[in-house]
């Protein structure tokens, strides 16, 4: 069996690369939320409004809840809830 088949160095290298990529992506997203939080919040509200229009208001409560949860999740990336209103 090869080292890769046994979960050896090749697997560890790929996992480390993935973790590094995700850490970098989280840092960039956190920076974007910190600097553009209000615009991101507005965009989430507009997306919920558009979906509401397309569904005739049938799912308004769920759309509003989803938008609020998305805002809360993004806002808490830096451990503080201060960027998205």
C-alpha cells in the first residue's frame, strides 16, 4: 500500500492545504464584514425581499429569519456583533 492510500503524508498535505485555504477565506470574509457590514446587511435584506416578491410573500417569515441568521453568523465571525445592523 502507498503512503497516500494509508492516509500518510500526501493526505496530510492536502488536509493542511485545505485548512490553510479555509483560514485565509475566513480572514478575508471577516475583513469584508468589518469594512462593509452595512452594505452586506442591506444586500441580504434585498435578497430576502426579492425572494419574497418571487414567492408572493408565501415564505416571508422564513426569509426574514434566514436573512437575520445569515447576518448574525457573518457579524459574529470576529467575536463581536457590531458590524451588521
